[in-house]
C-alpha cells in the first residue's frame, strides 16, 4: 500500500499545482510559488518560538500567514510601479532572510529540522497516519493534499470564466465589472494553501516544479484554456507515477524523480509539439522553403 499512497499523494500535489500553474503562467507569475515557499520560513520559526512546539498544524498556520503576507506585499509593490519579477524577488528574499536571521539568533541549540518542512520526503508520508473514533483513516498527507486538490477544482470550476478573463485581459475584466483584485488574491491564496498543504509530502520547494512544468508542457500543446488545464493535470499524474518507478529503479529521491519525469515530458513536447515544437517548426519552415523554390 505504501506505493499506492505515495503515488496518490504525488498525484494530488501535481494536480493541485497544475491547475493553478496554468493561470500563473498566463499571468507571467510562474515563480510566485517559489516566493511563497521561501517566505514561509519566518512564520515557521516564529510559531516555534511562541509555542515551543514543532507540531505540524501550528507550523502550517504560521506558514500560511506569511504566505499570504508575501502575496500581499508582491501586489503592493506592483501597484507602486515595481516590475512583477522584481517585486517577487525583493519580497521572498527579504522574508527568507528574516527567517534565517531568527534561526541564527534564537534556535541555534534547538533540533528544528527545517529540511523536513521546506523539502519534505514523500517516502515517509504513508507512515504519518491519523485516526477517528479508533478507525485508522490513512496517511494525513492524503487527506491534506486531497482536500487542497478538491478545493482548487471547486473554486476554479465555479469562477472559471472570471479567472480566465482576468488572466488574459484584466482591462476587459474591469470593463465587465469583474473584481480583478479580488480574483487575484483568491488565486494567490489558493497557491499559498496548495504550497503549504504539500509541506510534509513533496515539500514546499519541489512544489515549485509542479506549479510550473506540467502547466508549461500543456501550454505548448494547446491554445484552449480548458484543455490546457486538463492536459496539465494529466501530465502531473504521469509525472507522479513515472517518477515513483524511476526512483525505485535509480534508488533516488522520489519527489526529485517526479519533477525529473515532468521535465522529461516538457522537453519531449518542446521539441515534438505539433503546434509549438522546435522540430515541427523547422520541418514546416523547410517545407515552405521547398514550396517557394519549386
């Protein structure tokens, strides 16, 4: 059952991230997940300093607060005229530095394993189970990531039209009376929740790969938003299954192999996509040259 749980957790994480990643890529904010994953560090440390506990629930709460703070600051910097990439870079480096400073000042003698929180280890996730009424409910990570996956599906389905218009043409969305700022914060909030929900499975850092790569792969295969989301989720699922068995063969990190599997898919599509693939573009260009000379 461990293999089943690991693959299922990987699918939930990949699916959650892929859905949101499509909108992030269209908004040119693909690295906001990376910013959130670094910015949560001071929240984790502050929770430990105030509670003296390394309980995952409290640490996730502290991480959530600083994840949303990161999103808020990025938006404010953008409104102040700062470029999107610069706003993301300034925010996450500043907050991450504060976290490192707090660790160096107050937790030098404490066994605070930040690697487990920031990087995670999906191989151990099936062992962290929980019970309700004396009944073993299975791994906690399955429930947490599964709920995040369902939440993303529900909200994106209900507000699909608004997310789509806001991503492609914010000015048109405003003209139609759509609250663009509200849906921006709603999307960023979902990214924050999804990133934090993945702490104890694949880890916050590796979530960045799932936010970007499957969505980028789908972007090269279709020009329809709905199909892009479907393809990205399928690509994420293939990455979780293929990455698990790749890790078994190579005796390597499971989460790392899942991202590697996603990267392999992207490279194949980058070269072979019938619409945007490099080889297909060269082939079409060659055929046009032949037609023009004949």
